[in-house]
C-alpha cells in the first residue's frame, strides 16, 4: 500500500472525534500538570490548616478553607477536569487528616462529605457558556450565597450525619452545626478570593502604587485582631467593624475578604484555647463559643459582600450616568441633519478659542459658507431634497483637511461655519477655496442656478483677539466678506482683509 493512502479504519488526524484513550486521558488529567499539582498542593495545605485551626478538645470545626479554595478553581475549569480534581482532593483530605489523630473511617467520612459539598456547589454555580461568577453583581452574589454558602454546606452536613449513623458514630447537634458553619465560612472566604485572583483584583491591590496602603491596612487589621482576641478582659470585638469598613472602602471586596481571613486565624486560635471575647466560661461550653465566633465571622463576611456589592452598583450606575451624560452632551452639540457641530457648540468653541488666542496672542480665523440660491433650490426640488443637499455639503465639510483643533459646524439654515484657531488669513482662504471646489466638483444638479449645479460662497475673517473685543466682531467681519462674495457674483471666496477700501454694507 502507498504510504499516502490510509485504511478505512485509520483515524483522520484532522478529525475532531477523539479516541477512547485520549478521552480517558483528558478526563483524568488537565492540560497543565504543574497547575494541577499546585492546586492540589494548596488544597492539601488548606486541609491541614483547617484541621490545625479547628483541632480543639471538643473537636469543633471553626473554619474549613479547602473546599472554598477548590470550588474557586473548579468554577474556572472545564467540567471534564472536575473528576480528576475531586478524586485527588479526596486523597489530599485523607493525607491531611493522617497528620492528626483521626481514624481512616473518620477521614473517609469527612472526605466524602467535602466532595459532596464541592460538587454540589460547582454544579449549581458553574455556567455552560463559560461565563464566570461576578460577585459584585447582586444576582451572582445571591446565587453564590444560596447554592455555595448555604445549600452546599447543608448537603455536606447531611452527608456527615448520614454516614455517622451508618457507621454507628453519631454526633450531637452542636458538633454538626460547628461543622456546617465552618464549611460555610470556608467557602464564603476562599472562593471569592480565588475568583478575584482570576480577575487580577489581587494583583491590583499589590501593585506598586497600591501595595503600601494594602499592606498597611491588612497588617493593622491583623494586629488589631490579635490584640482583641489575645485578651479576655474586655469584650471589644466591635472595634473590628470600623476597621473592616475602612478595608472595604479602601481595598474593595477582595482586600477586605483577605482581611477577614487574616482576622479569622488569630480569632480561631485564641478562641479554641479559651481566650478572647468569645472565650467560654467553662470548657464544656467551647462549642457554643465556636458557634458565636463563626457567627461573628459570618456577619463580617455578609457586611463585606453587601457593602462591596452596593459600592460596585454605585460605581456602575455612576459610570452609566457619566456615559449617558456624555452621549447626551454629544447629541446636544450636533446638528441632527448634517452631523456637524451645531450653532450652540460653535459658539462655545469660539468663546473658548477666543480666550486662548487672547492669552497666547495668536490669530483666530473663521470661514462662513452659504449655499448659493438655496431658496430657489427648495422651491424647485422640495424641502426633502434641500435637506439632502445640506447633508451632502455637511459631508464634504466633515471630510475637509481640518486639524483636530478646527471645528466645522452648521451655522444656521443653509449657512455653515469653520473655526480655525491659530490660522492666518491666507491659510483660512486656502481651506475655504478647497471646500468651494469640492462642492462644485460634486456636480449636484440645480437648474435654477445659472451654473446649473450647487455652489457655495465663502467669507473669511482673521483677527488677533484682545480682552476688550467681543468674539462677535470676528463673525461680523466674516459675514461682511460673505456678503461681498455673494454680491460679487457668488461661487467664490472673499477675505475681509482683501475687501476694497471704503466698502460699506
């Protein structure tokens, strides 16, 4: 057989249909193995940290960050990779529990419950169109709170309770509530942080210009948390709330969530050792103290996300209003027929350029353009055709070789004006002549005109403004030149500087 030929059973290399082996590999392992390994290592550290943070004589679970961490990554990955991460997270859970006095049975129960929680939340929060959660919007924040922070931990808690009963290891209601709240807090803190990293919010916080303020606020907030929870004499935990508000307004949602996570570490550490504002009166009441601490952390997170969402909505509304005002201002400055600047916009530019020319002692030129015999054009062709004619003239003016500082406007009726800052009389006349020729070369029919086509006349005026002279003088001079151009036969350009001496109007 020729090497260029292929058998009917061979696979076309360009075919999009994958083989069974490639499907299995892509199902089990993601494309970037190093990212995969890094995420799993972070999950292992988060598991270990969660156990170490919550390991108390009463085995209370204060905060479990591992599930929130992995959920944040899953929401940014294709669903075909979920299985590999979930299986590996079970192994990471079991390995982390192995460093502590947990039996294999308990480790399996906890790992299965954690997997149920992550899968439940990821299934209901992930979107088919690959759009990611934006927790600054009320709708996405509501979905995240319902499915991620509330229902998923409840499903995990129900799984733990069911497996405990099956394995004859029942827990009391307080232990289950600690488990549930610990899972809620872990997702509420870690998942938004991971999603914020993807949107570069964290990078912005630690950018060179913002880094100093970010570190100072987070360090101060952490030090204040340590000072409050390290002592038990004064129940002054409320002092953290103004500091948290400062973090929200200065660092945004991501920065303040980092602050809450930093606050939770000393809070959990000292409370589990029966110290701080939530210290139990008796060691047997430690579960209640853990519940109070979890409630405080939860309320802090609610405040963070609620205020951040309100601020984000405010910023969005402000941006929309600003854009609407700009659009309205732009529309108000345009002539609706020709899309050139209107008379109001021309007058504003003239006043502004007059002041600048006075300050800089430079010249200012104006060209007034009038369509010749336009009344006859309307009488012969009708007003709709007259509008088309003016629109065509406006298009030619818009295409004229003007500078960014120049302005072409519809002055009124069939008249147009061009403002030319820093232009002398010769340059302004040259621009006017080019426009006159361009309109004439367009050969717009006008049988009521002696030339048989549409033509324009133009008057040019140039002046060096002074503070004691009104800008209307420049318009008056240009209008004089335009009048002379029309009186002298039309279809021509006249400059005020070149008018015959002694000519009166």
